[in-house]
C-alpha cells in the first residue's frame, strides 16, 4: 500500500481528482494506459461539480469495480459479482462517511463551504481505494489481470 499511497499523492499533486485516482490505480495495476477513460472520470470530480452529487471517491470506486467486472463489449456479460461488490462498497462508505449514516454527497460529507480536494480528502480516498481493492481480491479478481483486453 505504500507504493500505491505514494502514487495517489503524486496523482493528486498532478491535478487528478478522487474519481480519477480510483481508475488510475486500476490502470496502474494492469499496466494499461487510457487517457480517455481517465478524462471521462473527471466528470465525477467534486460530486459531478455539484455539492449534492455523490462523492467522487465513491463513484470513482464504483467505476473501478466496473473496470474489472463490468460489461465492455456486446458479447460480454456483466460479472454477477459486480452487484454484490457495489452494494457492499456503498454500505461501507455510507457507514464510514455518510452524513447521518446515509447521505454521500460531497457537500454532505465535507460541509457546504468545504471545497473537495484530493489532498484534503486523501484519507477518505485511500481508505475507499483500499476497500475497493479488498472487495475485488476477495471476490477472486486478479488486480494485475483486469478484464480481458
């Protein structure tokens, strides 16, 4: 986790937001690059740029689950473990950071005046990434293999 934590801090310093950091971790594990995918996750930054939007750490982590278990082409099927992992991740995140044990918007978690920032939110991003990776490994996914390309 030390190398991953260092990489996360470098990505944050490079200007990537929490949702992008999640997918960058998956790409790093698999040795792949996909700037278009990373850029697209920028749309989830800061709760989709509204204070009531879902925290990018959670939405990005769900995308990371899909990176490994989602349907990527017409002939594929979504892995049935995806639903379980997403439900477990949401439950864990709500219990740990949800305002009132439920609300997971950036504004709910950080307060309406707080400006989400990967540096400020680093412990939440790190813990969410760690939980996501645990779920994947626990369900038998090889982090280095990823989905078939």
